[in-house]
């Protein structure tokens, strides 16, 4: 009986090390790939269709909010036209190079995760646990974050929360 509990305890420790360690490794590997400009590694760490969908959704929500604030028929028409073009723009702008720049500087192609005084300093990221299947790397200087989701035994970048400032 003691051996069984010993093995279960050991298994729980190994699981905990893997669970938390794999998150740190995924974040580290993604940041390193961004610094090195390693497109193949970035493509392996980022779910680009999910990332684009996340970004499209946020931009469309901002467009709706702006249109509601302005009101009137022109605001509604402008909102519809802007939302129609969002998909094309996001699909064109979100590339491995853009994502790498966003990870390094907190900003890319008009998208902002972290507002800082100097663009040359790397972004300081902090972990925010989101449950068993997700976590976020939030920017220390700003309110934006990179969103990761479990992918098998590893993690992939699947979205972004833009800075609201």
C-alpha cells in the first residue's frame, strides 16, 4: 500500500512539473523564436487561423462600440463597411514576422499589446493562469496579452487581447 501511494505521489509531482514547466517552455520557445526570426518555429508555436479569428473578433467589437458611440445611419453604414474589410486586412497583416514583432516589442502593424516609452526594450511578460487548458502572457506595461491554449501535450498561441488604453 505504501508503494502505491509513493508511486501516486511521484506521478503527481511529475505531472505538476510537466504542467507548469510546459507553459514556461512554450512561452520561452516562442519568445526565442521571435528574437531569432525563426519562422518555422513560430509557425509551430502559433495557431494562425485561431490567432486571426481572435483578432478579427476584437477589431469588429471595437468597430461596433465606436459606431454605437457615434450613432446615426452613417455610423451604422461605416461600421458595416469597416467590418466587411476587417477579415481581408487581418489575413494580410498577421504573418509570422508580424507576430514575432508583436512578441518582441508589444506592437506591430498598428496592433498594441503594450505601450512603452522605448520600443527597443523587450516586453516584460507575466503569466496569468486561465485554468487547465489556457494561460495568458500579459504585458507588464499595458493591458494586452497573448493567449495560449493546450495543444496535445504542448501549448500554442491562439489569440491576443489588445491593449485597451
